[in-house]
C-alpha cells in the first residue's frame, strides 16, 4: 500500500503553509498534534484508521452507518429506529448538528430544551445505550436541504459581505466565503459551544461519538453553482497582505516573473487579478486560472485546518473525516489532506440520482465513476468510504427503488468500499421554517418520516447481513490485471480548464477518455484495472504489472520522469492517446517523448479513422487521433489507419529494457473492436484477464483475502443477462468454472469462488 | 382534427415564396400539383394519407416497415429476410439509395452490375414478389453511417466551396450547404438518374414503391454540429440578389426599419450580416438571430421543394415523406410543410440510445419527449409516423436489448404512433470503403449482418402481431382530460435562443418547464394531456376542455389574442408561469395581460419558495417564480409563498365568463406535491382524470375507437411495479376496475378495457 505522506510529491503546490491566520495557528496545530494519537491506540473502542480498512471497536470490519437526524426523528421513536438499524447490522449512526437549530438568535444557544429538535445529548445517550457508535457532523455548513445549509439566517442576512462571490462580484447564491473574517469569528463561537458538548460523549469519555466530520461537501456549494469563490475581502484580491497576493508572492520570484507567466502587465502582486476559466484564450491564461484554482483549494484547506484546530482545542479527540461531494471530487482535497495529518479520513458521497437531470437508475457509466472514486481514495491511502450512500432522495421523483439501491450498494462493494453511511436511514419533519423542500423530510428513506418501514430497509438489511457474514471482505483487495497511472491533475482540471488550443489534448479530455474509453472497454473485456498514483513512487517496484498511461498534452515533469524510470526498470507501458508536450505549469516539457526517441506526433482532424492494429480490424476512433509522422528509431509499427495509411500505433523496446506501446487514438467505448484493442495491446504487455465472461454487459470484480475470494457479477441494465464465466483467483491454483450464470435486471451477484 | 392549411397562421414567416430558383420553380411546382392526387385515390394499392391514420392497400392500418439495405444485405438472402419480415407482420420495406454507391465517379452511373450492391431494381422486384411495399430514400444525403452521409467523395473533395460554414466561415465538418449552386447542379443530375428508375416501380406502375423520402434528417447535419449554415455563397450574405438580403428585404420595409429592429447601422440589405446565437446580448440581437434561423429554415424548405419538383418532373407519383432527426425537431419543418402540399408526410426518428452519452434504456424523460413528438405531429394534421424506430445501433455499447425495445415500441403506440420503420431490420457488410464505423454494418439488428435471427426479431414480431390483432388501434385516439396549448415557437427556439435577459422567461425555459414540469407532473397524476395548436383556431370551439397555457415572456400577438378569444367564449385556462410581455418579434405586447386586468407580475430570485395553494401545502418551486404584486380587480388569491406571503396564484372570472387561473411558478417535477398541484388546479377548471393509478411510476394512456378501448400501463424503470388501476373509457358507462396490476421492469402492458 501507499504511504499517505508520499502521494503528494510532484503536486507542485506551494505557499499554502503561509495561509493560516496567526492568531489561530499555534494553539490549533499543537492541539491537533496532541490529539492525533488519542484514538489510534489498538484494540480500543471507537474507530481506528488502518491502511486498507477500519478497525471498529478493535475489530477489522465494515463501517455500517445510517444517517438519522435527532432534529427530525421524533424523540420517542429514536430508540426503536436505532434498534431497527442494529437489526440491519448497523454499527454506527450519523447525524448533522445544524448550527441554525442551536443558535436561533445571535449568541443565544439552545441545546437543552426538552424536545428532540435541540436535545442531541439525549440522542447520543440513546445511541450509546443501543450500542451504536456515532459520527457527528456539526458543520458549520451542513447542507441537508436546510435553508442556507444550516447556517443561521441572521448571519447570512446580517452580513451579506461574508457571502461568496463570482469573478464579476455577484453573489454565488447564499453560499459563504469560507475564510471571511466575520464568518470565521462566528464559526469559532459555534464550535466553542458545540465541541465541548460533543467532547463529553466521545469514545475516550465512554460515549458513542467515534468520529467527527469537518464541514460538508467542501467546495461543492461553490462549484455546483458554477464558480470558485472570488470574495475580494476574504481572498484579499488587491489587498496588501491579502491571501491572494501572498499566495502569488510565494509562487513567483517577483512581479516580472508573474507577468511573464501570465502574459500580463501587473504593477505588483497586489494589483494582480485572477481570470475566469471561461475566458482563457491561451496557455498563459490557463496558468493564471489554474493558479487561482489552487489558491482557492488552499483557502479550503486553511478553513478545514481552522475547524480541526478549533475542535481539538475544544476537546475533540476522535478522528476527523470529510465527504467529497461527488465521486470525482476527492482529488480537490489533496491540499487539505496534507495539513490534516493521519487521524483524518476522506470519503465521498455517492448518489446515482438526485432529480430528473440524472439517470433514473444505477448505470454502467455511473459504475465507472464509482470505480474511479473508490480507486482514488485507495491510492490516497484510505480505506474507501462513502459518507453519503444513497438511501432515498429529497425528491420523490424519479422514484428511488429498493432493488436499484441493492445493486448500487453491492457495486460499491465490488469496487472496494470499506464503509458507508446511508443518507438518510430515517426521515422526519423539518424544524419549523428551516426546511428548503417541505415540512416533511421523509426522503423516501428506509424508515419514513412517520416511522414506517419501507422496502429499502429490506435492501439495507440484506446488504448489512451480507457484510457481517463476510466481514473478511473488509480486508480483501481487488485482483488486478494492470495498472492505470492516475494523474490527479486530470480530475482536478474539470473545475478550471475550459480552454482547448490547437493540438492540445486537454486534461479534461484525458479524464473523459479514461472513463468512457479505456476503463469502459476494459470492463467490457473483463479486464481488471487498478489505479496507481502517478505522483508517487510507491508502485514503481511492481514491475510485473503492465501500466497504462493516459497521456494528456500537459503532464508534470516529475510524473514524466517517473514513467521514464518505470520503463528504464524493465516496465511495460501502454501510452495513449498522445505524449505530453508541456509540464504542469504549461511550460514546454518533453521528457517522456525525448526518452521514447522523439517521435513526431500530431493531432489529426479526420472524418473517418479505422485502424488495423495487431490483428484487430476496423477499430474506429470517435475521439481525438494522433498520427506519428516520424517513428522513433527501432520502433515497430503496430497499427495504421486503413484509409490514409498513417501510423497510429507502434511498439518500442526502451533503454533499460522497457516495453512501450504508443497508441495515438482516444475513443468513447462503442464497439466490440474497442475491447479487442485493449485486450490485444495489454496482452502484448503481459496482462491477461483472470476472468472470462462471455457477455460484455456483465461486469466483474474479483476480491481476495488470503484463501478466500468473491467474484462480483454486475448486470446494470434493465433486462436480464446471461454469461458464461470463469475465473482464476490467487487463492486457487486452478480455473474456477462457474458455467452459465443468470442475472436479473439491475442486480449484482456475489459468488464465493 | 386540424386542417393542415390552418396551423401555420400566426407563424410570422415572410418572404419564403421568393426563394425558389426561377429556372426550377414553374415546372417543378406544376409537376408537384399534377402528381399530388395520383396516389390519393381511395382504395388503390399503395399508401394514402388520411387525417388520423394511413390507408395501406385500401385498408386503414398501421405501416409496419423495416429498413433493409440492398447494398448491405447479400442478394441471395434478400428474399428470405423479406419473408422473415412479413412473418413479423411487416407490410413495407425501406431502403436508402446512396448516391455514392451509384455514381462512383462524376457522371459514371452504376445501377445494373449483377451484384446486390448496385442492383436496387432487382431488390424492388424481390420486395414486390414478396408482397411488400417499399419506401425509397434516395437522399441526396442519406447519413446511414456512410462516409459523407452517402454523398460522393469526389463531389465533397472536388468542391469544398459547397460545404456548409459556421458564422466564422469555418467548415461544419463535411456537411453540405443545401442550396449551393454546384451542389444543386449535381443533385439534379443524381435525381434525373435515380428517379426515373424508381418511377418504373411505383404502385401506379404496378410496382411496390409506395412512398419516397426527400433527403434525410434535414437540418440535423448542421444543428448536431452546433451551428446553422452560413455559407456566404449559397446564403448570399453580402451579395446583391442573394438569398439573405432578399429575405431581409421581404421582411423589412427598408434598411432603416432593419437597423431599427436590429439596433444596427447597416448601409444596405446587402451589407447586413447575421449574428451568432451565442453572442446575443439584448432583444434586438435575439431578433436578428431568430430572423437568420427562419431564413435558414426557408432555405431548407426551398431545398426540399427543389427535390420534390425534381422527383415529380422525373415521374415519381407516390407521396413524399421526411424524417425529422429528433423527436423535438418536427417543428423545424413548418415552412417546408407549407410548400409541400397534401401528399407529404412528416415523421420523426426515435432512438433512446445511440452511444454512451444517452441513457442506457428507455426512461420516463424519454417517454415525455415521445409524447411531445407524437402530439406535435398529430396537431400538424399527420398520423404520427416514426421513420426510424430504434432497431439496433451503430454501436454495440451500450447494448440495445430486445426487452427494452419492446417497451420502446409499445410506449410509442401508447402515445399515438400510427406507423413505423425499424432502423435497421437487417444488417450487412458496408460497400467497400464507404462505411464510417466498420466493414460490417451489423447494427445489432433483428437480422444480423450474417443473416442470423436475434431476440430483437422476436420483440418486433410480437409487436407486429399485436398491431395486426388490434388493427382498429390505428384509428383510435387518446382520451384526454385537458388541452395544452402548444406554441411551436418553444421547441423551435432551442436552436437559436441562448440569451436570457433579466425578467425574461425564455422560450427554451418554457419548453423545458412543459416537459419536465407540467407534463411529468400530469403523467405522475394519471392525468392525460393532449396538445392543441396555439397557432390555429381549430380547437377554439372545444370549450369543454380546460386549457393549459405555458406562458413565456414572448408570445405571438395572434396567439395571445387566441387565448383571449377562448376565455371570452367561456373557456377555462391555467396560465403558468408568467404572462407574455413581448410578441414573436420581441416588441412589447401585453394583449393577454391586458385582458386579465393588468396584474403586475415579476420574476423573483428566491432561495426558497414553498407555496400553499388551494389546500395543497409545501409545494416547492425549483424553477423560476413570478409573484403578483398587483392583483387584477376581482381576482381571488389561490396561493401564497409560505415564507414571504407573496401572491403566487390567483383565479379570475374574465369578461365573457371565462375562468382563468394564473400560477406564477415553474418547476421540474420532483415531489408528490407537484402532482397534487396540477390535479388541484385542473380540477378547479373542470378537468378530472379518467384514470386512477396508485403508483406515480406507472404511466398510463387510454386509447379508444368507438366501443373499443385499450389502456396502456408503462413501467419505465428497472424494478417491478404494482399499481391499483381504474379507468372510465368513453366506450363504457361504468368505471372499469382492473385491481392490482403487476408490471415487470421496463415493460408496457396493453389491456383492453
């Protein structure tokens, strides 16, 4: 496994350390360090973070949590609902603690009125009595379909200056600017009230609270409204001593160097301004937009660090966690992770549907995203967690159905989920005038607003029972046939990179090609990829495993060098669809191309490209195509365009005995030829599937621990599917023949092999 | 039913008549008129177009056609495949006749080589012998995953000047500019060769050819590449006597009037230029973009008229047809229909999936689009036809499954499809070097490239058998509970309207609200809407039927007046979410608002709106909201925002005894409250569902002819569904209780009631 400290090398992030406000930093960081190991003692009650799974109350097992809001569920029904969740194999309850509920007027805190809405201490008591752990989520922002996401209305209305802003200085809805001084002042007051109460109930104090989440879906509130935060006051744009000029000063030697990088004419760092991603017209613009994006993420890590410091200062000794708002958002927290230390757990949220604009049910494309999500968390060094796993929807159209959820849950397990929290397990009425959608936050949950038990409860119970019957799966890992070198710059680029110059294969295009092309074709071919972090050396020793490199036009120097080292060390790599020409700050960099003998590769606009490659014919590119107009010395041509005769693919033995295949095409998986292409090229590099499956619509995942293996077979379509299946788990010497397997629509079968 | 001549009134289209090239017009139109009634004699062999269905060989029945390409299917297997299709109740075969196949070199026509690739006369003979009619589709553009869509490579390569252009004068891929003189010259030569051959085999000559399609998916090749055609030569932009200045001259009194309308300073019509829809910043810009869009559609109708004229000149006496490329594209042909006369049949293409960017299977949102498509064709006066009904895919991922197709077919029938053509029924090898995707155009069709019979054949046979067993359904109509006044300007606006000013509820927003809001809520409530054409008077007499008006900010004067007349005549209407403030050319126009007593209605940006309306609570708007700040005299408040107290809905008895409800909110259907809202308000206007269905995820359609009715029950989800169902068909006096009905995943049940 990967050392968590290593994976950030090569990220090229600078200057973030300078961002913490001085009055908070020393105490907060000391508290953080002091508390860091409190919950990490082996064998104790609570949650301990291991590399590949969690240890819960001393036992390596799955976290099975269900969200249940004390401020929504009737107090008299708390215990019954908790017992129901225990019956479904649950071991943890999660709850938001909404600021707006507990500070209804400035400075007037309300925790102890007898009603359930305010009395979360009794709720913690009930959970403890039921033998459940608790994950607390006190915000400050919680979302949860509450007005202002649970931030008090008096604060938002009274201080519009703390709202986030677009680059054109317009409000970004009612979202806050994380590091605005007035916001932070109020946040500090909130945490100083709520944290000591939580602290009385942590596992160290014999209570049930085993983990605390810092804020909620950080960055999501801004990004989902289409913008970063450009609040001039909190970001300090144009301000002497402001965060933005300080960041620029940390990154550039002087203003001349800044102007050189941006193609601009600023007189000082203080007069420098960001550029909107929508308005980038050249690489210099893109550099400027990327800088601001990284600066913004720096303020997010600063905010998270302030929250962590406040919590530790106020007695919280349990691990922290955070939920990336979408499967592809976890890489936005690389900066944050670096400053949070070891007692921090990053997970994601996972919903297949939240309204009409998304597919009605779990689909194959959604499953590719979940694979990426689980794998990204794994290579960051985390046992993959889903802190919000679909357990209903704020909408009741489209309907969230129990059978679809059952498939969704098992699909996550197939791809490596080691813990989850149903959002929500139990619904109920909203606190008066705080709900956004309705007085009743029923959510279509397993336990409805009125306490009724829904079919979804059956699906969750069935899944929980399966997990407890197969607790060993918490330590099982996926058997992989090849590595995909994941460049975290690709998913991160989705949030700032709108520019596409001539000849440029952009990072967002590369991310799309990875998902819709390479991975989808691999799954159809029953090949099992695993990610490895292109920003880390940890996987370099594993020379056995063939590597796929998704080559965008811009790749960090250190990452190019790492691929070179892999090849020099007898590694085998498929590089597709292009070779980098620039580094991570968009300066010319051709390290990888130089190593491969400087082939001339150029982007071709063609109506039709049909490639004949290593025995596979008629492979259509429906994406970007790069022809090689000058082959490197010693290269063997593998594939040509059947129409033009242009060279599209070649193979080379590199210095040091490596084997490199270059394939100059991207594609969106659309035809069986694409899966033949991937199988053929990977077989040339020594990869062979451990699984055979005659139906490309049945996707597979083989998970093994020691001498036990489970094969997951997924039918993510609305029709039944049949397939002849075999597999060769590490745990067996022979091929296991499963014969013909039948799968009902939208189901995932788990077969121990 | 609607008189086909009427529905264009109020379209505001001017100057199109002037566009036909003089050398073609007189002969072509005379031929067209002469031939128009040739195929229209009752009882004769062939296809006769009726108002509500087709008459085929003298019998009112369904057109059941299957696409089978002679240039792909092996000649030796033609007859067997045709017999298979007849066994599946087919009565027609359709085929493209690709220009590139038959004119491989300029002027060298190849029709009679012995191989099947060129010998379409033998193919027609085989179809005739099998007793099947034939729908011929000789282009000139055919698409069909052929290179250049079947236009000869020598023409495209030899004359790049005939390619379509973006507003920035870049090529729009390899697509042609329809009215470019060199293109039309070559098209004329092609039609003069191919039409006389076809003419020898029409039904009038005792052959099987019963219909001919003009070109293919007109406008799609441009619009799907994101642009209209701005080829300066064919469009005559900046050219004296050019089409564009002539169009402008026909529309504006003089250049001063043009400049006034566009907020521009052109010196003459000849120097006027269009504006890109992406760059519109005010209503004057929008007016200029809309003018160009209508001008472009005028050139499309000119092209279609030239093709029709050429065909008639060259002996084709059968009806013409055309396939709009997408369900929402049929309104782009209003200009074309006006010039084609009565012997012309407009239909659409219908695919639920053509690759990874679309849902894997038929879904509820797709079903709303199909409803709109069928209803739009019906109110244009056509029996709704689907000239390409999904019968596979050029991709084999995602898989197109027989069960999903079976649901897709029956869903179309539920919404009124009266004839269809499976694209494709039979696959086969591409002609050498003409295929875009692969040498094998298998298409996953019912009959595969190698002649194999697939499960999809079973689904088509089952559907065909059902249609023949229930031929009376061809004359059945949907039982509707209320009318939706369809403004064709809404779906048309999708192609040119990117601008959204303050306070403006745009036509594209209105179209989205219609689909995702009003219709989806109605279907969940088991209410049955029917469209009526807001551009026609035909439905005005039907005062019984409550009317829903989707009010955008811009509505043609004639359409506003028509709503007023409806209300003056004791009509009942729900108007939502806003009242028009401008007419169709974006000049102030408040006829409807004036009639309603001039309420003050303004767009509110609110974080939360929760409406309490006529007994239904907590109705959330997740779209635009319009509050009424000054109520009309005599209005009764129906609904207020629970948070602000603002008036959102009111009811008024109008002059002449009409009943008007104004509801100032749009929504995307997301909660049960939305269906309660629609039910409540429509009930106030006298509409009541003839169907009750306890499961909102089971959608319904009741079709009746005389004393026979079929109730369609649709489960478009991947899980089974149950519902308690009753209905009251016109054909019965009593309520029919169906009890609890069970539906398998993704199935449509047809129950005769």
